[in-house]
């Protein structure tokens, strides 16, 4: 068989996605403990949220396939954990405790279903989705520069009451080459700092004027 | 319901047949040691009690272990803490039951017309020795059967209880003759 033929043959096999194969496997008793199953479900529910957001953020179909696979896997695990819980329950105390565990498992499954719904955004025609959604949001992210003649120079963030006056929250400060992430109220602003801040358009206008020195006081 | 008579017979019969064969072996040991029984008729009262207590304690342990294995709070590990707790609990339970039984049987026997060639302390010692060794063996058997029922998804009630009670009967009879032989001779 030539190399090309082999590749086309293998390509056809791979066209069935991994999640679809998983969906059609049968559910049967496997000796895995309730504890292990719940741990795996917890891990998947953490991972699947990350992956779903990444898939939308990077507009990536491969990651969304993985999300679909994990969603199906989670359904299977939910069945397995129910089977094992029924096998394990012996007394009414057991049943009470296991009912709580099943509730947690059900919640983890719900998380994975929601992550699956997030991934459906990739089917939308006006892609990329994320920038479109972010432009519609009430709170946006802005970049501001502090000029020399601003009142803000050499003052603490807490003193200026930026957040309570303008509604802008400073996420990060860049000073020359280094960054201050999530600055607290005792962080000092210097001239020629770049601020990354989150807030509304109106708040941005006020803060920009203040930092450029056009406004003397924040009100 | 999932259980119908066909299924119960199909799963129950092979195991029960095996158990019956082992029990017959135990019975023949009993028959072979007739002279000891004639010498000490008090043993006749002790046999059913020793065997059933051993079997019950083993079955309880097995059922609890099977549950624990399914949930995952007991692992099949010699160092596992929960496993040790279960082991010690069943041994303690056995110790108390056998001590109580020994005193009860001795006084019951002394009220009826049974020839007594054995002292109370001796009798208690025999029962306790038999009980402790029996429970150790039965516990190991019930751990193995509980693990098997977990691996295969079998019902521990159908599976653990018959095996453990049969083993307990056989080992109990052998042990009692052995220890009586050691103590008396």
C-alpha cells in the first residue's frame, strides 16, 4: 500500500471523533471505588471549564473536541458512580451519606454540561466570539498613562480613592520593565507608569483626564 | 425484580454444593474423633456455638469490608488503618463472646448430668484459644472473599456468607480437637 493510500485510509478512521466513540461504549460494572470516581469527576470538572474557555478564547476546534469528549466521559462516570453507590449502600447511614456524594457528582456533571454549552459558541457564524462579547460588556479593560503634571504622582492608590470615585479597578501597573500585578491600596503611583484598569467608559474618561493633569481632583 | 428463581439456583447451587462437600469433610473429622467426645461430652455443646459465632463474625466483617471497598474508604492493603480497625474490632467482639460463652456452657453443663473431667479455667482457655485463632483465619478468608465480590460485582450476602461459615465450621472443628489434644495430654 502506498503512503498516500495509507494516509487516506487512516484519515477516514480518524474522522469518527473521540467523543462519539466514547458515547457508544457500553456501560458496565467496573471495580472502581466511589472515592476514585468522585476524584476523577472533580478533576474533569476543573479541567473542562479551563478547556471550554480556552477553546472560545483561541477559537480552536481541537480543544472543543476535547471538551466534548470530557463531557461524554463525565456522563459515563456519573452512571458508574451511581452503580457503585448502590452496590456499597448497606445501612440507612450508608444510604444517607452516599446520597450526598451522588449530589456532588451530579453537580460536577452539571458543570461539564455547561462547559459543553460554552463550546457551542464555536458553531456561531460571526467568529471570533470573544472579542464581540467583550465589546458589548459594561466593564471593559483600559490602558492609561500617568503624565508628569498629574496630581496622582507619588501618591498611594488608597489615598486617591480611584475605585470609589470612578469605579475603575487597577489590575496591574507597568513601570519601565517590570509589572505590579493586582496592586493593593498601599501601592504608590509614579509618573510615566502605565495602568491596566477595568471599569466603565465614564469612569475611564474621568480617570484619564485626572491622570493627564486636566482634572485636579477626582470627584 | 432482577432476582428470579432460575438466577438464584444458578448462582447459589454450585457454591452450596461445594460448601456441603466441605461440611461433610468436617463431619467426618468429628466422627473420627469419637473417643475424645465420649471422654468430654461438654465439647458437644461447644461445637455449634463456636462454629456459628466464628461464621457470624466473619460474615459481618466480610459484608462491611465489601461495602468499604465499594466506597473506597478501605483499601486492600496490609497497612490500611481502617482494615486494622475492622480486624481488631472483630477480634475484640470474638474475645468477649467466647469468654461469656465458655462460662455459660460450663455452668449449663454442670447443672445437667454431664461428666466433667475439666476445670473452668482450662475450659475458658480452650475456648478463647480456639476462638482467637479461628477468627484470625476467618477474617483472612472474609477479606479475600469480600475483595473477590468487589472485583466481580457479586452480592456479598450470597457469596461471602456461605464461604465464610463453611470455612469457619471446618476450621473450628479441627482447631477444637487440636487444642483439646494439646491441653489434655
